[in-house]
């Protein structure tokens, strides 16, 4: 179950990073708007959180 969560989080993080890059070039709009934050910072935060979840899921248990 842990690996499935990791794979989903890694996939979503990859999509978020691609969306971030496309949004920086104004190809797609930023849809994540947080009050008092820039749209780039909010989007990058989502990517980092998803990557942290993925790293937890793939951590070796001894």
C-alpha cells in the first residue's frame, strides 16, 4: 500500500512540476492561487509536498 501511495504522489508531483514550467511560459494558467502568496510559490509548494510523500513511501524499512 505504501508503494502505491508513493507512485501516485510521484506521478502527481511530476504533473505539478510540468504544470509549473508550462505556467511560467504562459502556456497554461496557474490555477493554484493562495492569498498573500505568489502563484509560483504556491505551485512549487504542492510539488515539494508531493515529493516528500513519495520519498516517505519509498523509504527502506529495516
